[in-house]
């Protein structure tokens, strides 16, 4: 079931500035906040590992599991 979508918390146009030109590291949560609907992303076991992101959210009202 798809629900009503909401604008992302942060501006999606800023995605281009997140990724370094040299292919270096970037903050994946910054990417997620510019893609998922509003404040819908809920991290699951966020302290489990530094290189792992698991959570639930919505994109255009549809459910998303990362």
C-alpha cells in the first residue's frame, strides 16, 4: 500500500555536493536524508556497526527497507 509522499528533510539538489570528486568517503545518512520522504527514515540498530546502515523509510509514499 502506498501512502502520501512528503518532501525529503534535506534538499535533494544538494546530493551533487555530497560525493567527493576524488571518490573519497561520504556520509550515507546525508544521502538518505535527501531521498526518503520527510523524517520517515528510522534507523534500526544504529550502534551495531560504523559501516552498516539498516532502517525503514518511504520513497514517494512506498515502503523502503535498507
